[in-house]
C-alpha cells in the first residue's frame, strides 16, 4: 500500500473519537436536553478521567464548551461535525441493510466503517440507496 493510504487511515483514526463524542453529545442533548460527563461515561463505558481528557481535547479544538460540574454544549463547529457524522453513519448503515446485513450487525459495523469511508464510496452508497443498484 502506498504511504498516502496509511496517512489517510491515520487521519481517519485521529478524528474518529471526536466524531463519536460530538455525535453522542448531540444525541444526549436531543434526548434529555443536556449532556453531562456521566452520560458519556455510561455511553462509552469508559472512566470519568477518559471522558474529561477527551472533552478537554474537544474544547481545545473548538467543538464543545463546558465548565467544571456544568453540562457539555456543542459549538457551531461541533454541531456541524455531529450532523455530518450522523449523516455518514445513516448512509453506511442503510447501505449495509440494503446488502442484506441484519439490523444489529449493520448498526455495529457502521460505527467503524463510517469513519474510514471516502467521499467517493459514500456517494456511491448514497446513490444505491436513492437510485438502486447500477446496471452494468
């Protein structure tokens, strides 16, 4: 594999945690009106320290705002990233379902695939969902 491939994979991995967190924060806010660190501890089954460290990185990157013992809020950039991540997730999961993958497996597999799929592949998946399979 050429080094460009590895470089893209490393960049995808770097953004994976941020995407998962902003998506989870957006979901918590939509469901309960607020998101607290403990919501993320439960959601990801990680320690409070892990959540705090990750939230600190997201805050540094301008994706969230929070204060000690206060809810976590998404910035405009965080909301955009959460929306983009959710759309990618829905396309990948829908495509897997179209392939005949069970709902449970598609939900699990799409969690990983969504972070590594290229725009070209994502657009092809979207075309299959909207227009059906291409004829050869």
